[in-house]
C-alpha cells in the first residue's frame, strides 16, 4: 500500500506579500528615494550630503544634486529627475529668495514646481536663515544673505558658507520647532515666502521621519 505523502507546507495559489518576500535570501525592500536639487554649490549641498553620511538610514536613498544658480534651472532639473522616480518617492527644490524683485525667474519657477507637484524648500533671504533657527527663534527681516550670515556668526564664528551636519545636528529638533512656531504664527503669509521664512524644516523633517 502506497504511503500518503505528507503535506509540503508550501502554500499555492496565493501571491507572496512583501513581508513574505523579505524572508527570501537576497530580497530587499525597495528604498524610498528623496532627490534634493539645490542652487548652492557648497552651502546646501554639503549640509545634506553630510546629513546623509551621518544618518545612514537603510530605508532611504538620499540624492543631492547641485544645479545652476537660478530658480528656474533648479526646478527644470527637478522635473527631469521626477520622471525616473516611483510612486512615493519625492523631489525637493531648495531655493533662496534673496530679493524677489532682482530674480526674474523666481515666480515662474514656483509656478512650474507647483504644477509639477514638486516639493519646495524655499528660504528667504538665504539658506543661512535655516541654520540660524538652530540657535534662536527669530522672524526679523534680513536685507540679504550677508546680514543673516553676520547674525549666524554669533553662534558659528568660523562660518564660511559651509556647515557640516555633525556640527549642528544635535540642534535640529530645535530648528524644526522654531520654524513650525513661526509658520503657525503666520501660516498664510509663509506660503508667499516672506522675509524671513524657510521651508527647509519640512524637508529635514521628512528625512528624519525615515
């Protein structure tokens, strides 16, 4: 009499979930991709690159791209980058306002970014204001980047356009809270990027949540 074969324990007729597949050797859950396109060759680029190196988030691929120093160039590059991404990935444009009246492509760049559903991290007047929020909660207007830098040097005396994330990373939550507080106090106005304001906190928060 032939023996009845024992059940193999394998399920058939059902597709495997991502959780099931993750148990298979060699399978890796796809990383979320965040692409950051910035104007600054040093300031913004080196800050986010050192953040990526410091945090080493296994579930995140953070790509930092420096483009030409013009808002429209940054946005056009971001639009091209977005075509290669998957659903759930993000593209962020980092743009300094300085003075709106002297930057003829600013409004055009913002309109294209919103139509293309890109994320904007816009700081007025300059990215140094985001650094300043690590040390104080202020919405005082600054005439230009040099004025912000002068204030920042009270806390970082040797600042010369470059900040390593490791040097201020322990104050990141403070900076995010300061930005949130100021945005809440003038939420409608911040959508128009007044002097001073920033959207860098939202990008940094999105990265930290990974």
